[in-house]
C-alpha cells in the first residue's frame, strides 16, 4: 500500500493512500514517525476494511515548508479536512504517539464524529516529552545547524530509544530517512519545537465527553511514556478499556507486531458489527 494520492490543503501537500473495502479505518501516526509504521497493519486489515493512511504535514512524504506550522491544532484541522475530502463519515480511528492528541482534538474540538477510537502509546494528556525532546525545544535553531552526520546519529539514537527490542537496521533506515538532507534536518527540529502542551491540557479537560467505544493499548516497557500515563488516560474516558502489551516499548509496531495486529483486528471486528 503506497501513498499514491495527494491532497492540497492551505498551501500544504498531504500524501495519502487508500485500500480495501468495508467500514472505514483511518490511521494517525505521531512524531518522529510517518504512516510507514502503520502500513503493514493497514494492508492486513484491507481485506475487511477500507483503510486510509496519511502523512501529516511536515512528516514523511508530505510537504515540509519552513513557514508552515505543524502543531497539534494544525494537524487536527488537516485531519478534519482530509476526512471531508475523502467523504468519510464516522470512521474507526487508530492512533499512535501524538496521533492521539490530533485525533482527540478533531473529535472533541472540531466535533468530527468517529465510530470508535483505538490509541496505542499516545501523546494525549500532559505531561509528555523525553529529555532529548525537551532539549530540542530549548535549542531548536542550534541543533538544526549541526553537521549532517551528527544529526543523523542523533536521530538514529533517538528513534532507537523508542524500541524496547531495538529496531532492525532496515527499519531504522526507513524511519530516519525523512529527516535527513536539506529539507528533512530542519523539519525534524521544527516539529519538536512546535510541541505545545496546552493542546494536551485542553484534550484532558474534555475527555469525559467521549461517548464512543475507546480502547487504549500500551507497551509495558515504554520509556518515553510510562504505562501509568496510559492508565490515567483510560480512566479519564468513560467506559474505555486498557490493554498492556508485554515486552513492547513506545514503538509497539516493531516490538510486538503480532500482539498489535491481533488487538487491532479483534477491536475493529467487535466495534464494526
């Protein structure tokens, strides 16, 4: 499944792809990731669902213009506009990392109706952010100017730290590639600098309004966002369930792909009946 389509939105180019037939399922990635993480899971589900992948503006194959904001608010607006462009009503939404904050804002602030929401190791409620993340926020301009070979080493080390098992070399290369070169390097630091925790506080204040089926998956070995954050999130949403995933870190897709695929299919089959 490839991102063969583009959506022109407010001067941005959003790369997206669709496959399969059946109830719509929309996948939302986080940072510093792209839809590539969700691709094998979407492909596996496309026999029973219409699956949608997209790279958020500033990520993956979408445009990375320096003058375009990439904060949670912008991404939630982009998601809302994409759903309208696709003509998708009441999708099942699957989110990882800050895709959680984006999908929650589209639901709670823009009042986009969903059929259900599955969140895996999401940035959704405060506090969030690793020590390196906070360092970049304090010095984004300085770090964006480090020599390319140092930048590449930093990005690889940062991404590797999200996996409990350690990513395979080919997976690490795929995840690193969008952040290299004249366009990718400054974009990497811009998207971290754009992080604004007030969006998470706004989400948290509205969680008790959610009235759709919600489940939360969380790697027990997530060192970026501890399991206690997932427990707090699930407890704040009426009737939400929490499933810990053993031997998985923040990159649950790579650490526990079988468990994640099993939970995804089981959840979507149940809520789409």
